C-alpha cells in the first residue's frame, strides 16, 4: 500500500486536491555481490520503457490518500497535484 500526503510549502494541509501518480517501468540488470560472472536476467522479458498511472484521484480533507501499488521491476515515480490553474510536480 502506498501513502500520499500533500501539503503547501508553509506546511498547511492541501485538502481535496486532484493528484496523479505515475510509475515509469524499465528493465534493470539483476546483480548480486560475488556473482558478477553470472547472468540472472531473462532475455524473454525484454520490453520498452512503459509509463503506468498508479493513482489518479483526489486527496481527502487531510491531504492524504492511500492506494495499492505493486511494481516488480525497476521504476521511478512522478507525483502531481493540482490546485486551481497550477500543476505541481515532484519526482
């Protein structure tokens, strides 16, 4: 379960704002210490970089939201929340 908490820069709760979280999935090399000469990667699982939306909803009155997320591959996440006329983004 992932938890999202949104606040204004001065620390006040940013209530009831639209939020969007995406994950960018990409292949990563599987490595283990002391096994550098082995290949643990499955060439049959090769794929292009993919972006998935994992949350696209509104945070509650406390500026919070929880949502299930399970990512098995290397990923990076981007979070955006929207106030009227402005989009804020964090990576």
